[in-house]
């Protein structure tokens, strides 16, 4: 029953790829209004970061209006060229992104980040400086700070992707093994214990910020069975069970209305 989604179209070259852009255009033409395309730019080497804003502008000019968002950008894997030593990740208020934000404002595009650790202060600066850009974030790294940030800034949104009591249903991060489709269905055989844990983890946050939290799915492009129809139906069925336990006033907002508002469906 999915009618629209946020779709990340990655670009792996440091040069504009007409073929990659043509894929996005053909996808939109074949499935009109199903995808909300985001352009996921490559992780450009440090000595070429100054060109990133220029490259984004050139990319967006090929098919004007095709992309509505920028991302997903994984800040926990990008290093800050200004910082000393390893482990200092690129923050959202870096000069690299400051340059990019000016391009996004011109094209009225939103941003999707997966933050790194300890980025609350840098996100706060970005949200203050760019009130006309909507920032979408997800991930455990910002979980402890998102309540505070959403309470102060209406232009930050949070998607909850890690339901199922935060189980790794697709991939084991402990030993690096890929899970099987059979183990996926076995893990979701009994919803109730998982639903109760997810309600304890997320219900208060959703109901405290009913206009800024959204439901999401985070599948793995390297594990093709995660895109199978029966897997998708199981994930959606679980989500609907969870949503049914929320306060009635927030259910539709969390399920789809907040996302629709971001892409201005209905002119709201």
C-alpha cells in the first residue's frame, strides 16, 4: 500500500554522469509520483571539497526540478579536513556543507543526514543559520539529542528506522554475517514483545513532537531479499501494529502526513 517514498539515488563519480541522471529521470517517468528523488553526492576527496557546491549546481541544472532532496549523507564516515587526527567526523556546519546549503536554498531542497557522534552543537548552529531548510535525520548517534533539537527547532525531522526492539534483522554487526530471509521471518513471528519494547523506546518522543517524527524503513541495497514483496508486507504490517498503539491524534501524522507536508502534497 505504499504510495510514495524518499528515494536516494547515489552518484559514485566525481564527475557528472549523464547516464546516472538519465536513470533517475526514466524512473520518475515510469513511476510518476512514487519516488521523491534525493541526490546522494559522492564523498569527494579533501583537496576537492571546494568544488562540491559547484558540482551540485551543475548536477541539478541537467534536469531542473528533478531532485527534491540532498542525501542521505552519512556523516559518521566522512572525516573533517580541518580536524587533527583520525576520528573527527565531518560536522553538518562544516565549510563544505555551508557552501552546499546555499545551493539547496536556491532550489528549495531538503537535506537527509545520518549524523555521527557528538554533533548536537553543530546541528544547533546549522538549524539556527538555515531556518528555511528542512533537515531530516535518523540513526542511533543522534537519538539522545533529537528530543532537545526538535523542541527548539521546527526545521529538523526525525525518521524512526530501527524498530523491532533495535534488532539487526538483515545484518549482524557483531560478526559481519548477512542474515537470511528465514531468520527475518522467525524474528518477527511474535510481534507483541517487540512492540512493547518499541513503544517504550519511541512512543513518548513521537507524541511529544507529533509534527516532526516520521515512520521509515531502512533496507540494505546489498541484501536483495530485503526488497522482496513478502518482506515489505511484513515490515509494513509490523509498523501498522505499532502505529495503532499510538495516540489517535498522532497516528496519521507519524505514518505519512508529516512526510507529505515536507514534499508539499496538497499545498499545505
